[in-house]
């Protein structure tokens, strides 16, 4: 009954240790994730889902071998082997489980309480399930994690008030300028961060806001109801000629804004790059009159919202521990199931052997009655034993060893 133990393992990089310039080299495209899952199957990895966001790239796997998982991760990044060794983390068993809970409950976010990661984790797990790479253990773990997320969101104030990268960007702008009524704001990219930034800026008075996106119809659906002007992407350089604040939040994997966009510029401009990998070439920061701010710099921007959220950390962690312990109870009960099944099979094998010895002494009718009676007795004994074993599930190792030895289940 023994076999090599599967372990829940996570490997990755995150904003806690990896600079923004390096994080971009660890990003995975959707096509790359598809290839990663195919490679994982060949390596015999039971279960794997991949998260890639502005602030982290991370594997969560149920497997035997952490070395193979690390090799798989490093293989599909643009980073060097030295960078991987310097910046990656490896979490095993409870550390990995706990980190998944904290991640989805907003305690491991760049902005404390930012719960946007939940939908990304759910999508990652769903994609792996569709590819046949999400086993029962990981699927059940995700159910407990998502229930913890719901309870943290409902029963704490960890995510109340505006506290996100978009919120930090607007706070930074407000701290830099006393007023925005004479400022033109240009926003390039209208993904989740871009949309949230627009909503936050709408609460303030400014001279003008202009939105640009590669897909014009997508940006018009957001801009038109708000009365915001839209420009074509080929008008980007022209719009920059009289822009005061330039915010970039595209999903490109390489810079879409270069020094060429600012040639002949003769005024000062604040640039905020809300993308990872960077979407504004860092060489832009060397140009006269331009100041480039990235996501890691925005992390230092704080207000009363974050202070309030910090006070909710202990309560959130209590909820997490409750659901995590319930998950481990499920794991123990699951581990006991093979022993219970083997015990039932053993008891019924006694019944079958005994009836086999008696079949020459009994008529067919008597044998059927004896079989019915014996089956009833064995089931009652098995049910009683099952209830007792389940009641002692927290002493899993001792209980399993005792039952296996008593009934010689391994023989």
C-alpha cells in the first residue's frame, strides 16, 4: 500500500525579492503556459497550475520531485540561470499551502488587501483542469482556499477602501501636484489596471483626459459613457507633445513606449509605468524633463486605507488557519480511505473463504442464507471498525499501522 509521497510544492519569483526589471524576464505568455503543462505531463508531474502577474510568476504543483519543477520553471523563462538561482523561492508542503491561502486572501499582494489575484488564480486552476493537470488534492485545496477568501472578504475589512496599484498611482499624482485642473492626462492601455485608474482619476478635476488602446472599440466602450476623448494608437506621439501626466498600463511583453516618442519634447512630464514587464523603455528616464515612476516605487505610497487594512491582518489569518486546518482534516480522512477499503476487502475475504469450505456441507438454499447472514455480520463489523478509525483520523500513522498489522493488510 505504500508509495512515493506526493508533495504540494510552489516555486516562483515575486515582488518581495525580485526587482521589477528582473520580473519581466520571468513572465509567461498563455502559449508558454500551455507548453509548460505539456512538458509537466512528460515529467510525470501529477498536478500543476501557473500564475503569472505583474508582481509574480509562480507554479503550484502536486508532485514527487521539486528538482524537476525548478528545472521546468527555469527552462521557460527569459532569465539567466544565475538570476533564477538568486531570486527564486521554493515552498514545500504547509509553506506552499499557507502561501496559496495568503495570496488569495490579499495578504501577499503588492498592495495589502488587493484581491484581484483571486480571479487570476481561479483562471489558472481552471485552465489546468481543462488540460487534465489538476488532481483531486489540488482541486479540493482550491475549494478551501476560495471559501477562506469569501469569509475574509465578508468578515474583515482587509479589502475595504481603495488600495491598489491604480489607487497608489493616483495618490502619487495627487502628492506631486497640488491641483490637476491645468494638467492633461494621457492613459495608454485599458486592461484591469487601466480601467481602475480611469475610475480613480474620475473622482478628481483635471484639464483633460485622453485614452489610447490598440483596440479602439474596446477603449471607446469605456470612454464614451464618461465623456473622455479617445485617440488612435498612431496618434500617441502627437498626444504626448502636450501631455503633463502619462500613464501606461498595457499588457505587452516588451516596451511599447521608447525615447523616440519624446523627440523634440520641450516640457516636463511625469510618466507612470503600471506594467510588468516594463512597457516604457527605461532609457526614457534619462531624457531631460521626464520622470519615470514604476510599480515598485508606487508601493511606498500609503494612506489611511492601508493602515486600516493592516489592523485586519490578525483576523484574516485566523480565518485562513481555520480553513487550512479543515483542509488538513480532509487530507487525513482521504489518506485513511485506502486502509478502510483494504480492511473491508480483507473481512469479506474471510467470509468468502469460510463459505467456500462449507459449500459441500450445505445445500444451495442453505449456502445462500449463510452468505446473506455472513455478509450482514461482516458489514456490521466493518462499519463499526470504520467509524472507530475515522474518529482517530488525527492519529493517522498509528491507526493505519495498527490496523495493517492486526489484519495483515500488506500480505
